[in-house]
């Protein structure tokens, strides 16, 4: 897993997110409409793609795409 792949998967998951807009330092709540449905979609995508559970609290504590990526990467079984 790398940050570019992670971003691509997020872009694929959200239809209203144009490819190439999201960067590691993007504040994800400002890049596209952020609401509880989108939070659930992101949580489900992470669970499906990486078999990692992140919580709403993890998202609240994360500001950038890289913050979320780091949380996911740290929980992947090595």
C-alpha cells in the first residue's frame, strides 16, 4: 500500500471527486462535501480494501488525507 494507491481508491469511491484533486496534504473535509454518509463510505472502503477498521473518531482526529492513510497503514498486519 502507498499513498498514491490510497488516494486513487478514494477518488474511485466518490463520484463527485475529480481525479487528481486529492493530494496527501489535502484537508479532505474541504476537498469535497463531507457528511456522515461520506464518512461511512470511506470507513467501508478502508475495511473492504485493507481489512482495517477505522472509526468515526479516527476521522474526526484526522485532518489530511495523509493523516487517514497513516492510521490505516499503521493497522495493516505486517
